[in-house]
């Protein structure tokens, strides 16, 4: 089956469900899809969030950010639990 590459438009023989004609075009497509995904994720970030520990309003950098600072993150019950479980194992938490 002859298909056209979604990146360069070149016709290529496609026995499978490929969308690109070459590994170079595949890398370009993956890069484009990754950038689109990151753009969509950035659109999901709200303008302000409330810290789960101190209640302070802050601007999050990620959609699922819950703490305004490292101090509040370290005071969280989950962090304290994980530090007790894995604190001496040399595993970096968060």
C-alpha cells in the first residue's frame, strides 16, 4: 500500500501502519507530538493554587503541584511517611 509521509509528504510503500517514510521523519514526528503534549499540559496549569499545608496561594509550575515551597513539601504527611520508610536507603524522595 502506498502512503504519504505526514512530515515530508514523500510517497512510500507501507505494509504496516507507519505514518512516516524514514527514521529521520519519525524522530521529527515524535518531537512534534511531544511538543504538542507539553503545550497541552501547560494549558492545564491554573493561575493559582492553594498550598495543602499552609493554605498560602501560589502559582504552580505543574498541573498537580500541591505545595508552595520545599518547607511545606517536607512537612507533608506523605513525605514524612516515605522518609521514615526509605530515608536510610539512599533513595532521593521527590
